[in-house]
């Protein structure tokens, strides 16, 4: 059994959230729909009379969607961070253990055992190991929890092997 203990901070939540923004398909769909809506609105309110005007409308729609998407994501992350307090089970001391049956996690007064079948994936994102749960949950394990890069790599590889074997 491999195990590790770490204190999860708001900084960890922020960095993982920030790094996940471009990796989530829903964010790209949102910005695509927003760009299309802006483009249609521009076409309805100002009918372009030449190809140049149409190109300007398309670039404006893409810029507006990018700005709107980033604004929405910034507000969401800021709101999430403001709602996280010291009593939140996402923050504080977490103990993780890899077993053949699944991932054991102790955080505060909550103990849980997630069978490998209930873990959608085990991945790495920069200096973090991410355990994506079925649904929207995620467990974050930062590199600083380990004594060395080799220990971090070994934990990640073992978690991946246990997940693959399940």
C-alpha cells in the first residue's frame, strides 16, 4: 500500500482550476456558442456590405466570445475561492492511500473508500496528480506531498496501474 499526507490549500484549488480551463470541452462549447450568438447579432443589427465587414464581424465575435468566456471563468473561480473556508472538506489535511480495492481518503472527520471503478481517471496536470471521480468530483494531490520527484512519479504510476487493472 502506498500512502501520502498533504495539506490542500486555496492555492492548489486555484492552480488546478486555472490549468483545467483550456482542457474542459464545455468551456470551448460555451465560447463557440457565444461567438456564434455575437456573430448572428452583428449580422442582424449591421448587415455587412462586403467581405471585409464580414471578416471584421467574425473577428469581433471571436474576441467578444473569448472576453466573455474568460470573464465568466474568472468570476466562477473567484466565487469558488471566496466560498472556500477553513472548514471546507476540500481544504486542509488529506491522507491518501492506494490499495488494490481503491483509493482511500481521509480528510478531517470524513473517511472514504473509492473503488477503482468509481474513479473515472487518474492523470497528471503539472505538479499535481488528479483523481477524477464519476460525476464532477476530483481529488487533488500536489507534488510537494512527496519527498522526491521519483516518489511522486511512483505514486502516479501505481495509481494508474491499479486503475487500469480494475
